[in-house]
C-alpha cells in the first residue's frame, strides 16, 4: 500500500548552512569533466605517438564500427527502466579515457620492470598479458561501476543496471584499445608492404572487430553482475554486499586472463578457447540479461496494482506498463495524436512508474533505504503531474495488446447471450451516454478522488 500521507506535508525548515566549496555540485562535476578531458588528451597523444597520424586515423575509423551496435544493444536491454544518459556518457568516457590511460601506463611499467628484473623480455610480455593486464584493466573499468554504485544509487537497482553500466564502460575501453591495435597493425603493414586480406590490419580487424567485439564487455559484465546482485541484497547483509562485487571482479580477471593466454595454448588455442568458452559464455550471459529483464517486467505487473487500489493508477496501467510492446504503442499513440512532447511525457511516465514498482519490490524484500517514503512520494507526484497525457495513451495500449476474449456460445433454445433489444443497448439496457472529456490542463476526478490524496485501499 502506498505509504505517503493523505495530504502533502511541508517538511520543517532547516537552518541554512553554507557547504564548503568542494561540496558543491558544480565543483564536483567540473573536477570530473576536467579529469576525463585531461585523460583523453593524454591517451590521444600516447596512441598517436605509437601509431602515427595515419595509423591513428585508420584505427579510429575501423574501431568505431562496433561501438554503435554495442551501445544500442545495451540501451535496448535497459529499456525497462532506462537510466540517465549522463551515466552512460560518463561510463563510456571513463572506459575510453581514464581506464585506458591507467591500463597503458600500468601495463607498460609492470612489463618493463619484470623484463629488467628477470632479464627475459619474452617471458615478461607473456606474464604481462596473462596476469598484469587482466588485473589492471578490469580494476580500472570496475572503478566506473563502483562510482555509479556509490554516487548514483537511485539509478543502480539491479542486475540489468550493472550489466549496462559495466558493458558501456568496457565498450569505451575496447574502442581505445582497438584504435591502438589497428593503428599499430597498419603501421606494420606500411613497413612490410602488406595489403589486402593477407595484411596484419585485416587479420587484426577480423579477430578484434568481427569475431570478438564483445570480449571486453563480456569480462566487465561479470563485475557488473556482482554489483547488481549486491544492489538487490538487503541492507543488513553488509558482508554479502561487499563480497559479491569482489567475486564478480575476480571472475572478470580470470576470464580475461584465459582469453589473453589462449595464444599460449598452441596453434589452435585461440580458436579452442573462443569456441569452447567465449561463445557459450556470451550466450549464457545474454540469456541471463534477457531473463532478468523479463523478471523486471513481471515485477512491474505485480507491484503496481496496489497503487491502482489506492487510486494513483488506472486499472489498465499495470498491464500496459508491464509490456514493452504496450509501452511502444502508448508512445506512438501519444506522438500521433499530440506530438513529440507528448510521446516524451509518456516515456517519462513509464520510467517513473517502473522506478516506483522496483522501489516497492525492494521495500518488500527489505532492501529499501531510509528514504523509501520520500522517494515513493516523489515518484507518485511525478506520475500525477503527467497523468492527463499518459493515461489515455496507456489505456489505448492496454486495449490494443489485451488478449482476445473467446466468444460465448449461444444457450440452447435461446438467442445469442447479450443481444440488444430493439431500442435498447446490450442486455436490454439503453446505451449510456459518453462522459465529457476533461478540458486541457484540468482533470475531472471521480467522487472522492483528491488531487494529492487518492483513495487509500
């Protein structure tokens, strides 16, 4: 049942306090943007130094090809409760700039130190690729997931959020790494005269862009799943919430090390690891993500009816909001009859309703925070402000996606059940006159339906 008070209450006034300059939001955002921008400039200079200008441009043009497909896949997965674009933009920038810079500097330093200490450059390269690189790179990418988990907790509510955030971060990291590898391969071909299918650039493109564009996202998604399960855990299980992300990170490091070390398993080691482990793992994680998304839709259908009883939602909305097809039909209906702004309003209404369902689901399982009632009230207010535009569209979508009702067979010896009598409506009653539509900007609520105090069930 909705826990909000029957009438809006104004919280007691708090004494005004002037936060320190480092506690202000614009200072934090400015510092973060500056850090990412500096990291981007440094990584750009390092990659261009190793590949040359021409190699950098070729690598950039080839490395960007899988990025839109991967981002679209993760965004599709996040359609149930879409997270803010600023979170995804931060994750991609962190992976492409900060994580890539940390990986290049740390891997180079560690490999040179091992080569100097052991006087075995070949062994140092193998150790750096199979041990150092997985630990450094997965830790650097996991930092973005940790930051979103700590400072954007409202946007991190489950496994799907962890998969999306980790996957977008790894996509950014793979983008920068592919520029480096493809640009270096192009430079090698320029020196050796290689061209066509037999060139090093073509082989690198086939392995990294065609066969395994999902490799880095697959590794880091394991870390994201650990954070996602921790987000679903109850607040009292602090040890579990700490161990789950660490377990996911260790699994990501292990899978990454196996992938990097596949070249040491013989001539066909790479293809054996790819066919026997990477492809099944990718399929399993894809199934897990889609299954979790379907469970989220089920949670929406199961949790929202209580707000129908309380009067906040119409009876048709839980069904419409629990179906991606019905959501799409509602947005299209609003766009067709009221324009793009109405479609955006319906999309925001769907997002707020989904957040409300997830909030209540976590609350029933003991995972909601102390601000449960405040957050619930905020979401209900956001829904109420958009009800005039969203409800007709969702009602239409619910009718359009409702399963067909089988016809009732006629009773033996009588006519068709429910047939209309002459001059009357169905079942012998006169047809009711349609209710007048509310004027724009006003909502004529039924008897007892208060603007900010719906019925308590």
